[in-house]
C-alpha cells in the first residue's frame, strides 16, 4: 500500500482506539441500546474525519485540484481544511469544545456544497451522481447541525438537520432498488464485486432500512430508535462489506478508492446516528 493509504488507515485506527476508550463513561451512562448506539455516533464521525484529514495532508497536491479556480492559494485551503478536519476529530474524541466543532463541521460540509457541488448544476442537472454527491455533503452537514442544535439547545436546528438527514436516507434508499448492483450505503458508481454473495439482497435490505428509518426521522416518531438502527446497519456494512473489499484491493491501484469508500460509508453511518442525538446527551 502507499504511504497515503497507510496514513489514512493509521489515522482511523488511532481515532477509533482513542474514541472508544474515552467514550466508555458516556456509553455506560446512556440508557437503552438505542441510547448507547447514539453515543457512539461522534466516535465514528471522528474516525472518518481523521482518515480524511490524513488524506488532505498526504495527498494535498491532488486534492488541491478540487479547489475552485477563482479561490487563490489552493494548497493553503487544502491544508487548512485538513487541519480543520483533524481538529474536529480530536474535539469529538476528547468531547471538548463540541459546541464549536459541530458548528465548524456544518460550515465545512455546506461550504463544499456551495463552492464545489452546486456550481456543477448547470452542467450536470440530469446526472444522478451529481445529486447523490450533493445530497451526501448536505446530509453530512445536517448531521453535524443536529449535534450543534442539541448542544446549543436550539431545537429548530435539530429539526432542520433531522429532516435533511431523513430525506437523504429516503432518497438513497430508493436508489438501492433502481440500482441494486451498485455498492450499498451511499449509492455511488462502484459495482458490488462478484465474490460478494447476494448483492441484490444486501442492497434491498439496506434500501428498506434507509427508507423506513428515514421516514421515521421525517415524521419525528421513534427518532432515536430509527437513527440507532439505521446507523448501526451502516456501521456493520462498513465492517462486513467495505473493509473486506478494501482488504482485497489494498495491494492494487484501487486501494485508495477502497479506503475512501470505508470512510465515506462510516461517515454516513455516523451522520445517521447523530440525527438521533438529543438534548439529554449534551456535554456539560
């Protein structure tokens, strides 16, 4: 594997170990299975953010090409956002300064939507992947918005964030039924490898979970249970679907792609868990 991929793996593993160790007191204090799963949302978020922060540092030149041409200093902005992602991951792991890191994450993801995704609208209005990617960053920001609204005590932000996450879940869930051979979770271009059994069955199951739980979030009924169940399914999808795919690709040119799919799906799962966050889990 390349230094880049090793760096992302190392950052993710370090964040996971530290996050699990430090979340144990809050995990034990949480009530019910759903409450305990929701508490793990920030940890999984931190793991994915740490991985992508490492990518910003180790692949800065390639990522700088994504920075809009009208914005000067593309390398500066690449490193700046890498630092921002790392800082947010550390904040979530230490559970310190979450009021500000959650707001920062909302701004980070929605700035990407405004300056990277939406400018492509005139060129790709009928391309399904344009809408999938735009919804992805919007959803990631919305999950952070739920957390921010919860810790700041702003219920309107919680409701708005949950609505966006729920709508994205329904959108993605429906995509699974139209394109069941594509990898599940975030329905992107990659096709499910032939060696994975029952790809249509897996996609259909994930699709049903996303639609049913997404509707629950939209309706505001049994939100914690819906978010916990769907988030857990997505995290398990990372462990038993995307990690094995990465392991088969780790010594090929697809290693970085495989690692990105691991981080992307984990971030989606963490976002869904954050959508179930409530004021009772606010940091003191």
